[in-house]
């Protein structure tokens, strides 16, 4: 979630079957909606001054589709389309406050995940009216949010936003924006080879321990700290293992590296949520959502949701349950 600092073939392993169904219940979904979704379809981030953002709308769409809640999906997408999807390139303004859009710039992860949710709605739920919009978003991402990797010829990096300057000497990257499964499924659905290549190259980038940060600066000589942005494995980066597991990349070295960091918490039943590049503990939490992601990194069934903790933690808790169901 450190965007606030910026803009303000699948391998498989044998795993025991989990009783995920009892944890991914309609009661949990109803509790999430009651806490964070209003009648208009706006997803409210209670840990960020009650704003709404493109990432939250996308997560809401993914959850609504996974729970088969067409009414909630329709409301979330309707609000998103009318309030955030106001840019000419089909991408979303990332930040909305009570008086309207507060920042017209986009955030690539929100657009990517929204497109994926729309594709899933059309392909898996039979809500076919959303496929065309998914294709439009993907074209916008390819046209404005990919940049050549300064280290490697003919490979692309995922820019965190279309406006971010990228040169042959420097590309700022948020590693947690790489969601391989979304990139691959969208690339295959719409014949966008650049998305497929970006997914594969992103997985390679994440093999470097230096990429397990909230933000990095990719240069010809390698990865460096991004000036004035978080260099920690923190609120953004903790999603890296969630997305890798969801994508079926259970043997990816980033999962083990993330698991080691999560396990550095000093309090019982807590996980480390922020660690310095050295591994030093900065923050820890016992919220179920963070524990669930740590469980996935360790290739274990995710902790059961405990609704009512915070937008981010509660959302991660439900996403982790879906990732366990779909990723094993």
C-alpha cells in the first residue's frame, strides 16, 4: 500500500487438501461488504482516511466474482466506470475522495486486476458484457505502462503508472504489481504477447532478493533503492507471495525468502509485516490477512478470516483463501 508514498505451464507441488470452503464463506463476504462496500459500489479503505482507490475497486470486483455475487459486481463496476474510469486511455484515476477524483494518474496494479476481474466475470461466471472493457484496459496497459528493461534487450518492465518516466538508465518498479496469472490469462485471452512476456520476465526479476522491496529502481547495473520511496519489504511487497502462490509458482524462491521475513516477528501469533533490506524487523501484526499471506508463503493453508480488522487485512484474508483454492 505504499503507493501513498509515491502518489501522495505451471510448476506444482504436492499439497494436502484444505477445507478452504469452510473459511471462504458467504458470511465472510457479507461481513466484508458491510464494512467496506457502500450501496453505490464504492469500496472504502478505512485505513487510508476513507478514500477509495483503483486497487480497492479491483479487489472488490475479484471478490464479488469469486463469491458469485453479480449484484455487488455490477455495483462496484458501475461506480468504478462512472467515477474512476474517466481517462481517455481507458485506465482509471487511482484516488477518489468524498468530493471527487483527487488524483487523475493511474496505478497499474489496479488497472491490471480490474481487467482480470472483468475477464473472469465474462469467462467463468457467464457475465459476458464485461469482456470488451477488459480488452480495452489491456490495450491501454500495453500502450502506456510497459517500459524496456535497461538490463536486458527486448524485455519489458511493468511501470507503476503511465506517467512514470522510464529511460534506458532507470525504470521505477513496484514488484508487487506483478500478478503473473492475471498477465498470462489476459495476454492469452486478447492475443497480447507483450503481457505474456512481461509475466515471464517479472517472475525472473522476482528471483533476485533485491526485488523483494516495496519499490526498486532498475538500472543497467542492476536493482537499486528507489529515491524517496520505501526500500522495505512492507505493505506493498508482502503481496508478492500472495500473487506467486495464486499463479501456481509454488517453487519460486521469492516465497521462501518472504516466508523467512514473515517469520522474524517477535510476538506470538504475529508475522512481520515490514522488514528492512537487512531483515531487521520494523513492524509486525497478528491480523488474519497478513497471517494468511505468510501461510501461503510457507505453502500452508491460509489463516481463517477474522472480519472487522481493517480494509487491507480483511481483503488480503479473503484473497488468500481464493489463492489457496485456485493456486494449488
